């Protein structure tokens, strides 16, 4: 360099999961989608939104109070499981220059996504409480939001969803027996 300074380091091209993350962000990462993803992030932080929905459902539907309470308990248990795994795995969040980080995070640890974990558990348990499969639409939406925000790798959200499903199935063992709904 003519001025004696060292050249700026050049980042390697995005590959693997980073390339997939960049592709998601460049395909669907519009300002409106980023804002929705941020709102979802705040809702899912520490499973707080799921606990609030659980409490509201338990108040409004007292005959299904146990099922609604299980939504909150399952979401918190899933979140705790994700945090415990993060502390063991210690995978750092995406940090490639091509990845835009669009929200703050409470830690630098990435695997698994606690949002995907608690949201999957809550959605599966909400299916039981509402007697509908509609809550499951939240699972891919929350997973995609974590990629759009640039705070997780694809395998983080996939693993989170899988762990959340296991937690929900386990929590479901403590639920009241379901009655058949007339067809």
C-alpha cells in the first residue's frame, strides 16, 4: 500500500449455511418482512409471548385450563432445554460480513434456536388446547424469521424445531386426555 497501511482483510465468499442464510435474506428480507420478524422475535424472547397466550387461554377456557397451562409450561421447558444445549455446544451466531444482523440478541450463542424450540413446543401444545392444527403455521414462520434476522444458521432452527417437538410430545404425556371431537 502506498501509504504504508495494511490492506483491508477480505472475507471469504459465503458458502454452506452462510450462503443459505444470505440467500434467504436476499430473497425475502424486505423491510416489511424484517419488521414482522423483529416483532416475532420480541414475542418469542424467553418464551414470554407463549406464556402470555397460555395464561389468557387458561382464563378464557377454564374447562381446558390444564391444556392451556401446559402450553406455557412446555414453552418454558423447551426454552430451558435450548439454553442448556447452547451452553454445551457454544456455537457462535452468524458473523459473516454478507449476513445482515437485524435484531439484538441476549447472547452470542446460536445452536439451537431457542425461539424455534419454544415456538414449536408451544404450537404443538396449542393444537391440543385449541383442538386445531392451525397453530402449527407458527413453526416455519418463526424459523424463517430467525434466518431473516440473521441471528441463526438453518441447522439452528431445524434442531430447535426438533427439540421443541420432543419437549411438546413429552409434555403432552402430562395433559388431560383428549375427547374425540365430532366430525
